[in-house]
C-alpha cells in the first residue's frame, strides 16, 4: 500500500484530496506546512508527494527539490490552479485544479507506475 503526502496551504483542498485518495486505498498524510512535510519525508517512506505549486511559505517546486535530496525515490505530482509556465515545473507531472476523483486516480496511478526518478 502506497503512502501519499498531500501538501497544500488550503485546508479544504487538503481535506478533499485526502478523502479522495483514502477512498482509493492509499495511506494519506497531509499538511499545510512544507517544513512539516520535509520532516515527514525524512522519517517516513513517502511514495508520492502531491503538492500545490503555489504556497506562501515554500513553493511546490522548491519543496519537490528538497524532497528529492532527502528521498530520491519519492515521486512528485504538482497540483496547480493556474497555468504552469515555469519550465522547471514542466519537468514534473501535474494535475490542474479543480479535478475529479477519477482524474486524480488516473494521474496518481500514472505517476506511481513510472520508474523511480534518476536524480
């Protein structure tokens, strides 16, 4: 059973995404604080980081970069409510908000099925 860490500064989004993923059978951890997310990644096996791209304390790209250092096997899926124009962001799989449970399920399965990132 895979563990997914959901990081989003919007508690309603986190709660909805957590509920969707738990219904799909995943173990889900969530936080609105990227620093807490980094501590979780240091101490637990996280298969997928599902993070908002735009957050006030630490953006999703920087969080993904730091997670890659701490846990190279952790895959990343970015969530964004806006068009992703940063070329660095395009290197990571993404999903546009709002999304349906079916869209999320498909995207998460795709990302988890990919080989571990070479970093």
